[in-house]
C-alpha cells in the first residue's frame, strides 16, 4: 500500500497520529481500519506516504485538525489512534504537504 | 470510432458528439464535484432562478435541477449531483451520483455530458475524482474553480498541458466572482468532445489514483498555493482553547435571540396580515358553509402555519451565513465532544439548537450531517426540543394552575420555574432517546467522524438569497398541500353532520363523537372529551388545541361566560394540568413535522416509529403525573 516513502531517517520513530503535537509533521505509514473507512480517509488525503501536520483542536484536544494533502481534516482521537505514522520533524509549523 | 477513448493511447483527435438539433428536447448535463469545490455556486451562476429542488424518489438525497440559457437561445438542463469524493457507491450520495451518471436511475435522464468542478487550490487531491469521471467516457469539461484564490495565493497551473494530459477541455474559473463562466457556456453550446485521457489509474486503488493525480498535476506544472493566511489567523481565534468556546457560545446565543426575538415581530406582522385579509374576504362573502370553510378552516388553519415562515427563513439565513463562511465546520468541531457523549456528533448541534424554534426547519437542516444514522437519530430527537408552538400551550396552562409567587427569591418565579422545567424535560427526553437509539438500532460507532475544514470565505448575497428562496418554496408547498388537506378534514369533522341546515353542537359533531368515544383512553390521564378533541386537533399543530378549546368552551352553555383559564380550571385537576403539560412536552403533535420526517427519511417507517414512541412516552409520562399529583 505504500507510495514512495522516504528512506527511514535515523531519528524517525513509528508512532500513531494521536501522539503528534500541534505543529509536528509525520509521514503516514498505514491505516488500521476496515477497508471502507480506510478508503474514505484516503480519499480525503490520508494516503500512505503523505505528510501529515497536526493542527489545532477542539477544547480538550478532541477532535483534532490535521493538515494533509492541501486540506484540513478533523479526526476524533479514536480514529487518529488507528493511523500509524513515522515522525519526520517536530515543532515546525506550516509545512507544505508533499504531493 | 467507438472504443478509441478506452485504449488510452489515442490523444490526437477528439471524438465529437453531434449536438441534438431539435430544440424541444434540451440536453441534460450533470454537475459533479467533491464537497467544498464550489459546485453549487457554479450551478447557481449557470441557472440563476431557474431551478427546482426535490428529493430523488426513494432516497434522502436532494435533487437540484435547473435550466441554463445559452447565449444562442438554446437551453440545457443541469442536474446538480451531491458532493462526492469518489464514484464508489458506498454512501447514498455516491450511489445516486453513480446511478445518474451511468443512466441507471429511471427517474433521471442519462446526462449527455459532465461538468466536473474541482477546487483549483487543492487540485492534486481533487483530481482523484477526475479518474472515475473520465473513465465514464462522457464528454467532460474539467472546471478548476476558485481561480481567484489560486492566483492570489501564488499558485499556478498550465491549462494547455493539463488539458492534453486529461484529454478533456479545462477551464479555470471563479464561480463566486463569475470569472470564466462564459467558458462553461461555450462548452455547453459547442460540440462536446469525448475525453481521451493519456492514461487512467486502476479506479479501485486509491493510492494509485492519488499517484496518477499527482503525476497529472506535475505534468501540468501545478504549483500548490500558499496556505490560506486568513484562515489560519481566524482559526487561531475561533479554535483558541478559551476564546473559541466563548465565541461559539456567543454565536449560539445570537442565533437563539434571532429566531426568538427578532423573528417575533415579523411573525406578528404575518399573523396580522393573515387575520386582516381573512376578515376582509369574510366581509365580501355571504354567510354560509363556503365562508366558514374558507375562513375558519383554510385561512386560519393554513395561516397558522404560514406565520412560521419568517422564523424559518431567519433560521436558514443564520445557517446559510455560518455554512458559507466556513464557521459551521468549526462550530461542529467544538460541539463534537459534548454531542459524542450522547452518541451523536458535532454536526447535530445546529439542527438541535434550531429545533427550539421549530422542528420543521431543524429537520430540514440535518442535511449537513453526512452520516445517515446520525442524521436519522438527530431527526428523531429534534421534536423533543421545546419548540415555539408549545409555548402558547405551556403559557396558558401554567397561568391557569400555577400561582404567581416566587420560587427562588426574586430570581425565579414559580411560573418561570415551571416553564424552565418543561424545557429541561424536553431536553432530557431528547438526550436519553439519542442514547437509546445510538446504542441500539442506529449504532454507528464504527464509522469514523471526518470533518473537512474549508477555508473561510465571505458568503455571497446571491447564494444566500437562492437558499432562502428554495426553502420558502419547499415550506409554502407543504402548507399548500398536506396542511391544507388536514385543515379541511378537521373543519369538516367539527361541522358535520348537518341537521336542519345548521352545524351540530360541538359535542354531537363528528369530532365531538370521536372525542367522546376516545374519552375512556384519556380518562386515566385526567382529561375529559373536550381536552380529547383538543389533543386530536393538536396533532395538526400543537397550538391548535387553544383554538379548539376556545371554540368548544364558546359553544358550551356551561362555560361560555367564563374565560379560558377559568374554564380550564373546571375541566382539569392540578394533576391533570401537569399531565397535560407533560403530554405536550413529549407528544409529536405536529403534522408538518411528521410530513417533513417522511420527506427527509424517504418513507413512512421512521415517522410512524417516532410518532408511536413519542405518543407512548407522552401517555406514560402523563399517566404517572396524574397519579402522583393530587
């Protein structure tokens, strides 16, 4: 399922989307959800290999907005937990997503 | 030349479809695009006021069709399909889009061409929808909308190269500003070539589709625009941990104030207009059956519904501004956690809030909820919210039975406390019902909640105006059909059978007979047959009970000297009064709501279930009250 994923950098760690803090960017590795739900997420830009940046959230941190593939999509934590990512860089805002 | 477009290699000469020469049969063209691509704005631009809204038969998907007049005088019928991300038929929206485009819906003609609307500021992702559309082999114009945004944020795209890559004509437009819309008319008027894309991906494989879209974008030298600066700045305020919820509350209070306070004078004005026009017509007509039917039946009955039109329009104006500006998505985000506690989601919030004014527009506004089960759950609980039609009933009964004395010092009088209690009661019933539904028949825990945050934009007058016009048409059409029929039937039941050329006493009329037959059922609740008739007529609309009781007490020699409140005190014990209030808090006494639920859920199943449940709850609640309070 993976598109051109960069060679793993030494400092990168596999983790889930829910662990990203605002401004963190990561590369999506996989979606652990039923096929239809995973497809829906992919149609919205959550395609493996895509860069995701964590954005603002509702009060209490749930749901959270993610910048992916040129749009901003809000996910509940229960969904974000199912998306595994590899952390790329931290603490840098306004990353332009890779096409 | 058939099959030429399928091989994917031939891209030199486009296949030209003959334009039908007959003027009597305008060709049909479908408009499709992902949500937030500005598809509807373009549709409005192209068709203006020449559009109509209906539901696709059998489903809850709204069908907008319109007529676009071409510069040469010919016309084209446009179908605005629901916003979809793909043509894989999984949701009802996608199923409808898929079926219309492939000519599988018997009620809709197969379109001869497609206008594919994409957001140019998000072209790489939106192009994913181009693959299944081009694969249909229908003449397609690829429209890159929001060209003004793309330009101002420093993005660009080579249209010639993109067109060559897709094998279809491409137009960069701004539907909001009207820029480039003539290119769409040119396409509709011209010879429409079949598409011949250089290559297409495997449609079932989303990552492959995305890769293809990225490749096409790269070939077309697409440069994505800079992130929207103003959207980020506004989100820093609207999604601020402290300021965000406060602004959200301010918006909620403002809407509440508008639909209650601002709408009231306009409601009174319409009421005045209806009454005076009724009196004026009554003066022209000779006394008799026809006059009674027209004035007492139709004018008053239908009029009592039309008075809600200003309120409905104001509510839709508020929702329209929130939705078009992009704030509605942020409001849904903020409300999501609270709504999740009862098993619903953020998008259910605005419909439930508006149900405090009237359940009818509230149920109509659940269209913003894409998740079908969440939408139905919201529709089912909306009538529990204390709507404005319950207010006159509550006011009357409370004034008759609860003395004017303080409950909590000068802060809260006993009457205001009772009113507040009824609001809380309705809210609790809604919340508990939502929990019940979401943990049983409407469970949808497995569908993830996805909410796209569109960029903030200024709402346009034309789009808001068309929206209000749409809603007025839908509303008035219902008042003119279902409500009219029910009103006439009720009137007839109160005036028949005719004896010696005179209508009967109310107790002996058909309605009175039904009321007395029905009396044993409601006797345990502490209601007599007069209240019973009130309950029956209140099925048409809750506040009708007041008019009905007014008529009955007026016709009854025992009570015709007394005021309404005194008469009520004769008819009801305090326990019966509380039972009546509880009955009104729970029961679904509103023919418009039943009709709108049927329309929005596409069948009788849900309205029947909802009516039975609410009536059952009302009966049990009232029974308990009548036995506990003496």
